[in-house]
C-alpha cells in the first residue's frame, strides 16, 4: 500500500482527499513520481503538454472464457501491450481494477497510461474504491480513475433505478 503523506488535502475525508489530490493535481505530496494531470478548458494536459488519448478498452479474457472469472491481466499484458504500442495506443481503460504493479509496469514501459476502473458493480462495497485506489495510487501508469460502466443503462449491474445509480456514483 502506498504511504500517503498528510497535507492540506487530508483535512477533507480521506476518500475525497485522494480524488481531489490526484484528479485535480492539488497535492504535490501525493503526486511524487506520477505525471501531473490537469484539465484546461476541454484539453487534457499531462505534465503540462496536451495529451491526445489513442485508447482501447482492455479486458483480457482467454477465448471461450468469461468476464470477470477468467480475467487475466498478468497473462496477457506482455503480448497485448506490445500489440497496443505498435498500433499507437497510449491509453487503455479497464472494466475491472488493475492493482497488480507488474501489469502496470509492463504497460508503462510501453508508454501506455491506464484509466483504472475502481468501481463498476453495486454488489461490491463502496469501501473498495479507496482500497483499489491506494493499492496503486503512486504508480505513474495510472492516468485517472473510472467509476462505472454505462451505469445509467445497467444500474451498476444490479438493475438499480437511475436515481439510485446516480447516488452510488456520487458516493463512489
């Protein structure tokens, strides 16, 4: 687990502090070794330079396998990262959290950022969000955090009504 240095952001609740510090770039203590990510107008800036995402959704499951039971980030990362890099991919989004630093290292070595999904299914406790974020909070491959996958259509995979799904999204 990453060591979080107390700072001005920690005067807020810890989950909010992590989101504010990392997504808004307000806390240099939490961003050591990580690219600085900012939004200026409608432009995403990484280390002060405009960043144009050329991305894919990545869900490495063997042929005939099922998601999420057969999800195998580590088993596919070397081959898939090479293919993605050759195709010019510089960012990928996951459907489940990547908390394996060896997987993140392999992607980072190929110049691929990760939009890391930290909450997708209402069957999971909302407390898992902070746990999943802190597991890899200091890894430079993590560009940003993702909550949900078409939650407005699938009700966080638990058939929640739209307002309940919105509330869960706010909580996450």
